C-alpha cells in the first residue's frame, strides 16, 4: 500500500476517534504513523531464506553456535500493539555455518510483520533448519506484550517465553540443557 493511501486512512482514523486532523499537533501525524507502520512491517519485503543463503560457508565446526539477546520488536496481529524482548538462537552445524549477522537479520525479517510470538519463534527456527540443514536448531523468545500491559489484564511485569527446537535440541537432554545454561549465563 502506498504511503499516501495509509496517510489518508490514518487521517480518517483521527476523525473517527473524534480528533481534528487539522489541529497543529496532528497535522503531520497521519504521515508519520504511515511511515512508522511501513517501517514496522518491512519484513514482508524480506526473504529470510535469501538472507541466510547469502552468507553460508562450509566449515567442519560441529559445536553449538548461539547468538543470544537479540533485540526483538514486533507488532501483535490481534491488537496491532507492540511486543518486544529478546531472542536467543542456536544451531549445531553439519558442515555449514552462516555469517553471524544473518541470524539477527532473520529475526528482524520475521518480527517486522504482524505477528504472534508463537509463530515468530517457529518461523525463525524453520528458516535456519531449511537453509542450513543443521544437526539441530533452538530458538527461545522472551517478550513483553503491550496488549497485556496497556489493556486487557494490565499486567506490567509479565513476560511470555516461547521455544522451538529441532534435531539434537529435541532428542538430547544434555544439548538442550547446555543451550539453556549458556543463554542464562552472563559471560560478558
């Protein structure tokens, strides 16, 4: 949708809320909100598989690779309110590794869409599984949801944790425990 169409729609929203879009403080608001929404949903224009495929390298490394505490900002598809937190992503290579910056980019590509946390967790896992064919993938997301904090139950200190595993993270308890321990520990 073009920015001008969104701008017109947000002008109408202001009218429907009982506001005057011609009021000084609101003159540019519809345009700003339209630009913000386009940015917050720019993941629809990104292909996570292509992001990963652009930096695959053949290596014999076969131990766990973790990128943790990746900032996540997304929009709840039910209320179009933000949810945000951290993603922790691990994989065990099977002859292929990926450039480390690509993992946060994949997180962003899926997070910058209207989402639910549960699906976001699985989409990140599945993209890594599809493109790298590793021995296992682990993804944990810990997020605060504005739809729970600002409205609804109004619980400001609640967080939602979701996880998704494949391969050795599913079948090997010690591998999963190692991942959890490394995510919980502050090494830096």
